[in-house]
C-alpha cells in the first residue's frame, strides 16, 4: 500500500490518496478530498492498471483521462500525485517525497 498527501496550492484543498495493489498490477484507490472536482474524480476512479498508468507509451492512462473530464485546472497536482501513489503501491517505484516549489 502507498499513501499520498497532496496540498494542491492556492485553492487550499488537501487530498489523501491510498493505493493498494491487487493481482497483476491492479491497484485500488481510496481518494478523499475537500475539492468537489476531485471528489467526482474519486467516485469514477476506483481501480487502475499500474502498468498502463505510468507510461505515455502504454495503455489508456485512465487517471489523466478522467482528470481532464473532472478537473478544471490543468496545473492541478492531484492527478500526478495519484499516479505516483499507484506507481509505488504496485512496486514500480520507491516511495520518495515529490515537491514543486514556485518562486517569483
């Protein structure tokens, strides 16, 4: 299992992701967020195939596809955070802190 805690930025919303590996790289997702758009995404995103999610060259990339349907802001870091949790849960990456710092 992998957990991700995502602070989205100026919107002030926090999202928690819990990703649990099943058989053959299937990963089930539990997503909780204060953002109504991410809540809708979570309702429609219960499980994914990790191998299809981690590469632009394979499969359907369901997380990014659904993010374009539900998220209103293209720079929202939540979909990428979900993918990172899936990747770690499936054993395809080591857990590591990921940050984006914006300066002006």
